C-alpha cells in the first residue's frame, strides 16, 4: 500500500466536507444575479490550491474568473493539465427537488446537489488525489497544472480567449489534459471516453405585428409569428430525426466498421435505458443504433420555445413575437463556422414575408476525438482504473460537449483524456442531480494511482 492510499482511506470525511462546502455555493454562470457567488466559488478553489502550496492565480476575464494553479516545474518530465468547471446549470424547476439544490444532502450513498456530478464532485477527485500525494510525499516528480473555469455551461468563451493568448498558451502548455466531466458506461464500469460531440447554440426571435392582436379581427390576414416559428423549426428536421439544413452532413465522417462493432459489443440494455426516462422506445435516424445516434451522429434539438399566452384558460390572440432556443450537436469533423453559415442561409430563405427575424449565435464549439493508439497516457490511466474498479475500462464516445476540449487538443497539441465518474442516472442539468460517494472516493483513488503510474513509468 502506498502512503497516498492510506491518506485517501483516512481522509474520506474531510474530502466530503470539502465537496459539501463548494456545493453550497450557487455558482450559476448563466444567471447574472449570481455574479458574487461565482467570485466566491472561484475564491474557494484559490484557497484550496494555495493551501496545497501551489502557485495559484485568479485570472480575471470578460465574464467569470478562471483559477489557475501549478506545482513546481520538473524539467524533462511531463506536464499534466487537469481541467474542470466550477459553474453549474440553473437549478430550476426548483419545486421538483427533494432537497434544496444548494444544500448537499446524502441519500442512499449519493450526494444530492446542483453541480454534484457536473462538475464540482468530479473535478475535486483530482484535487484531492494531488492533495493526497503532496501531503504524503511532499512533491511530485513531474508538474501538475490545474485550470478551473466558470463558463463551461455557457460556452467557455473566456477560457477559449485565454487559451489562444500568449500567456494562456504558455501557462497551459502540457503533455496531457485530464478531464472528469463525463460518465461511466455502467455503475462500477470504469470508462475512457475518447470522443465528444460539439455544439452550436442559437436563438431565433420572430416579430410580426407591433402588438398582440385580436385573432378574430386579424386572423387569416396576417402571418402569425408562432405559426411561422413552428413551420421553420418543423422544417429543420424530418420525422426520423434527419436534419434538413442543406449541406449539414457534408463533413460527417462515416462510422468505421471497427467502431460499430466495438459499440455493439458493449453490454447495453436498451429497454432499461428508455424505461429509466419514462419511455417505451427511442427515436432517431434510420440505420443507427441508440448509442450511435447519441454519440457519433449530429443532431438538432429545440431547447425552449416561447410565444403568446401561457396562462390559465384561453386567450384569443395572434402574438406579436415568437422565439426559440435551439442547438445542433456536431461530430468531430464538422466545422461550427460552416454549420453556422448554412443555418443562417437556411433561416433567411424560409422566414415568410411579413415576419422580421433576428438570429443570434450564442456559442459554438467543435467535437473532439482522441486517437487511442497514439496516446502514451492511455495505458497508465487504464491500469489505474483497472486496479481501482477491478475491471478493465471500456472505451466509448459521448454525446455531450465540453466546449474547450477540441481547442485544448488543437492549441496545446496534447491528448485530452476524459475519465468520467458520473452515472447515467446522475440527473445532470435536471432536478435532483446527484453524485455517488463511492464514485467520488474511487475517483480520488484512481486519479492518484494514475499520477503515481506516470511518476514511475514515463
Ligand atoms: N458534463 C457536461 C458534458 C457531458 C454531458 C459530457 C454528458 C458527457 C455526457 C458538461 O458540463 C455540459 O453540460 N456541457 C454542455 C456544454 C454547452 C452548454 C456548451 C452541454 O453538453 O450541453
Ligand atoms: Zn453540464
């Protein structure tokens, strides 16, 4: 048993206390009324890194601050960059939470709170792994850097700007980027995620008449913006989920037989997957399995629609405005810029006469894929995972996005390793988000073992 392993065994409570402290801070990046909580949350991390004796910086940005910390450089040895995000999604609908989203509560071995799995709990596994090594051996034979951002849930613009700046490139230079912001394929099944989808988010606002109108007096003689919106959105996708924007699929690479077989070999209970979300069956493009549809195919989704009267009873109006927020998930070879252009052209061609429109691009990021055969770190992480979970890891892709991941790889020229500790039923972005405390403690152990493997083998 290594000394750090004893430390991890003996400090479970203190790790949980740390996790609960940070979960109490409502660091909702999208909500401007939480700016002071964002600053408080960044400060919490600054304090933690400083307590470990790391050189730590709070980096101001246009929006939410970044936190950067590093151990001493060890020339000639690798540099590991660990990334996470301290921002969380808004907790609403709040009435569906069984316990308050910012008062972490343990039930059945899980901690329930907004940000528990996405991403505070997951990120902290690495901080506590490094704490365990530093506290028991005093130093590391290679350099570890941490970058924690507050805008992941809103597109990572400030971090992207920092990453492209000279200071940023220098500070973040590394050989490998470790991220825990994904899930495990099944409980206790260690998982290495080697691909993520990208994303582009839009908001479309349609305006018709200059005020809500009586639908009897005016109905039939003016274009109703809510109907225009329905037609435009409906036209963007066919009945099987195939996106109808011209050129949308131009750069989509076909799935290799190899990958197809590998996904098919994963033990996946389709009916259980759908039952857990209250459905009897799924939906999607013909010719693709559920996992292919959600991991390697690009998609269109509407995230929210607003127009007209939403109150009790009925109200006979033609609304003046109608708007929608929608996103496309992209696969690795698709360029967000090209898709944005295609979407702009498409919308412009289908908005009916008599309706004005405004189309805003909220954020965009490319997908990513790690070449598993080329990465020298994969075997070390696999070993650490196998030693901790007593099972070999599986290799999967995921449909979610970590906007900075593709650019980390591009700008820093380093491998992005995604090792998630989350579970399918963690309810990220939903009410009653949770994180398994077993995952949390195993994650700390696996991370520390990975760090230790590198120390002995590179
Ligand atoms: N942790 C998720 C990403 C994720 C989700 C990876 C599910 C794998 C499976 C991350 O915090 C997230 O939610 N990202 C957003 C990014 C967007 C708001 C720019 C996403 O995917 O919607
Ligand atoms: Zn998220």
